[in-house]
């Protein structure tokens, strides 16, 4: 009988460990925030300063809301951000309601319609 009790304790410990793991993982995902780029104005000109004062974390989601006939969203490198140019073959987001999950570190986005990025339709977001 003593052997059976030890097995039950071992099973309880495994179950407890699994429950704790689920709680910890759920907490990590529950902390993700959703931000609408440009707030009520949406993804538009002069949004380059929109990230200032906000604290972003890897896993947070940016929602780009815009007129899909007039704009797009293109993830770019730091060089693409500075030069307002998207590399050939990069896939632009074009739905007008695009969601992007931030990766750790620097994340850069531009509108690739002619003149839009130069007009301030770009953002750089750093996620911890």
C-alpha cells in the first residue's frame, strides 16, 4: 500500500507542475497588448511619432487601419525605413485592417505608395 501512495503523490506532483506551467504560459499570452496605429486617426500621414511614450513588448499586436485603396503597410529593415524603400518581392499588407505581431527588437513599417513614407507614413517600434 505504501507503494501506491507514493505513486499517487508523484502523479499529483506532475499534475500540479502541468497546471502551473499552463498558468504561466497563459499569463505570458494574456499580457500581450493590442494597439491601433495612429489611435483614432489610424495609419495615416504623420504617424512617425505615434509610438513615442508607449512601451511595447514582443507579442504585442499592432493594428493598421486605413483606406486600402490609398495606402498599404510594408514591414521593412532599418535601411528601408530610413530610405523609405521596400525591397523587391516584399509582401505588402493591403486589407485596410492588418494585424502584425511584434518581434523582440526593432520593427519598422512604411507605406510604399509614392511619397507617403516621405510624408511621415512610417513607424519604428522597439519591443522589449
